[in-house]
C-alpha cells in the first residue's frame, strides 16, 4: 500500500459517502453507487437461470463478486446466494477498485476481500471499502460509546466479523480504552 494511502482513503470515503447524502455514520449502499455510475449488476442466480451454465453450482461458493470492464464501462457480477451482509462488503470492495481507477482485465472476488489484482491494489481496495462501509471516525466514536461489534454490524449492514475488523484494525477499540482510562483518572 502506498504511503499515506490510509489517510487519503479516509478522505475519499467521506467524499463518496457525502455524494450519496451520507455523513460519517449510517450504512453505505454499494448498489446505489453502481446505479449512480451506470454500472449494471447481474446476480449469479440470473446467469444460472438464463444465458449460461458457465457458472456452475461450485461458483456459488467460489465467487463472491466481480467487476468486469465492458466496452467503455463496467459490469458487476453479484453472488446473490451469499448473505446480504457479505454481498455488501464484496460490492464495496468492487466500488473501491472502481473509485480508485485501478486498471485490470477483470476483478473477480474469489474469496471475501481478495480478487487477485496484486497485493497493493487489493490492500487499497480493502482499506477504502472498509472506510466506505464504516468510516474510522465513526468506529472511534462508537467504540467510545461502548457499542458492541453486533451493534455496529446491525447499524452498518455488515457482518459481525466485518464490524470486528473495522473496530480493531484502525485502533478504534484501543482509542476508546485510552479515553476511558483518561476519564477514570
Ligand atoms: Zn479486489
């Protein structure tokens, strides 16, 4: 990850959220992002029902999502067999690749938060996706207010595992503990 990327992801995520009328708190909708940027989303279930058997039953587990260049634009493949919380984090990852203008032939998320575009681009997309779904600023204030990972997951429409990652990765829980120590002395 480039130096200073984390700080720019914080700013970029807040800018993108504000384009959608959001402040630092509340759930971000990656599907609204796709719609605004004219990116069609196709569910794997639609592909299976219609055009092709290319994606067999196995793909339900193997593929989380994909961002595919198509002419001058993009197409998103969405694994609609996955729970919505997981789909939202995969979709936010694909939004991040798009917003960061990463260049690729196709970004396929084979597992949650990993689609093989190379370490730097993957790390950047994860970081921006995290900031889009739960900005660091909000993670800190929720940690200070003693929100559990479940509370955060519920409020932001993500899995508990994702909430836990956001509440720890950027030091929100650590920050809250320091604040509490200061208050109690
Ligand atoms: Zn990726």
